[in-house]
């Protein structure tokens, strides 16, 4: 499987969610980078977030964000 730029943009957005507070969402403004706007729309269409411009994680979105953030923790070297 290839990680497309579109998929990576979705991963990056999921990595921004605060997993310690599920009542904290994201808002992507209409003057944001078009690639970010498209990624947030795709996440909404996939049922991972509540609004087409951000909002909160759905139950499925929370699972996805947890996995993305865990993978980042595993793969990104931690300072010694």
C-alpha cells in the first residue's frame, strides 16, 4: 500500500487532535491551505469527524487518531 499525499494529509490532521480531551476539536478556516481543507472534508465524508470544516472526532475517528498518534510515537525518534 502506498501512502498518498492525500492520505498523509489526513494522518497529519488526525495527529492534531488532543486525545486527552475529546471535547476539544479542530476548526479549519476557509482561508486555510486547500490541501488541508480537502483533507478535513475527506475525514468528514469517511465519518471520522463531525463537521466538514473540522469539529470533533467521532467514535471511529477517535480510534483512527489513537492509531495515528501511536504510530507517530513509535516511528519518531525521542530525544535521549
